[in-house]
C-alpha cells in the first residue's frame, strides 16, 4: 500500500518532537508532506524553530516546515513553559537549525496542498491547538472534503483536564478552533488524556531509548528526563505521558488503540469549563457521533513500536 500522506500540525514540545521523529522514521507507512507550526506550548518563533531542529535531528532537512498562526482565533495565547521549559524543548543542549523555514504561511500551505489533492486523500495530524487547521477550514471551506481523516491529540473524558480541572491543554488554548474542527464533518480520531496518560515513560522504557547509542536515542531520553519531572510530581506516576506520538502510532499500528465512536462537543462559553471535550462516552444523548474517541492503548506495544522506529534514524 502507498504510504499515507499526512500534514503534521504541531507546537513542539518534547512529546511533539518524538511524534515527528516517529513519522519521519516510518516512510513505508507515512509520507510527511509538510510540518506546520502553531503557537501553543511556547510561542510561534520557538515552535517553528523546534520543528526544524527535530527534522534535522531525524536526518531529514528537506522536510518542508511552515510557520502558521501566532495566536488562537479569538483568545490570548496560553503557553506551557512550566511543562516543556523556556524553549519548549528544554533538556539537552541543541544547536540552532540550519534548514530553512518555508516562506509561505502554514494556513496557505494547508489550503494549497489540500486543493491540489483528490477528495479524501490527505490526513491531518494536529498535535497542538487547532488554530491553523480551523483557520484553513474557515478560509477555504472547499478543502474540507479533501481530508481523509483528522487524527489529533487533545481532550479528555475520564481524565477530565490537565491545564484546568475541566480541560486539556490543546483544546483549552483554542476552543473556538476545536469547535470548528469537531463540527467540520471530517472523520476524526481523538487521542485524549484517557489514552496518553497510559503511555508512560517508565525507567526501562527511557533506558531503552538511551541504550540505542544514537543521537536520536540520547535526545529522546534527555527530553523525557526533563519533562517527566513535572508530571511525576503532579500525578505521582512512574513517568510522564508521551501524548503526541500516540497520533502517529495510530497511523502505523491502529490495533494498539481501542475506543468508541461517539459525539464530542467543545465547550466555548463557560468560564469554568472552557475547552472541555464533552464526549458522549455512555451514549446518553441522541447527538450524532462525530469522532472515534480512544480510551485505551497497548502501552508495551506502543513503546516497542517507538523503540523499533526511532532506532532506524
Ligand atoms: C498536549 O499539550 C502539550 O503540552 C503536549 O505537547 C500535548 O500536545 C497534552 O495536553
Ligand atoms: Ca503538542
């Protein structure tokens, strides 16, 4: 089968970085058409730079990287330096990238790329706030039918929230954008906190990255060491959730994940629960299902896939 064409929309972030590496390490299954940066974990000048650092680390400096929206559609940007550090990729020492940033705005790139493809042939993989994707849908509604599927990291049902008691970070930062995406009619697969909180970077798993003896293995281990300090303290867990790579792992081995096709609505008005993903997990309404909302993963299988693929870089 031909590799699946994807655009990765991202706000790196150490876990975004691992997701990008996993995609670039898997050319048999995945063709990365482009990487579009958005403001999220850290401001846009850093996320676009970090995306290029990661592509260079993967040995793929020809990857097209674009900078997109520097703020949510109607709100002020909320960032997460408390998790990811000042640069977004704190941990190891890293040189500035030398590969170029594309001149075109990420939103224009998304629109142009989708326009150039047949209906249902490009998959969008958002790993951050949904600002770029929703803006593209707003500016060029005809591209929506070109999307094969949106596989995204965001939201929560049983885990409820991480940035507020009621909301997950990516959805909370730009709830208006999330609403546009969830209302778009495109088939959506959601990797919520319910899943990603089971993808924990335990010691043996991090040691396996380090034991690769490669630059990529060392970097991934050092990033993990950095960001898990926050989550371990917060959750008292054995490691930190490796959120965003779940999206890419799903494209390669969907059988690692299980979930339910349900209705998901986004809260955009309540101050208290802003950005909540109201998932009808128990199917107690007659609202039409609009998303495959994942609930569980085979975490050993997930980390085995990661170790196998990252070792190829
Ligand atoms: C999400 O927020 C970011 O901090 C991570 O990169 C991930 O995409 C988890 O809530
Ligand atoms: Ca992210």
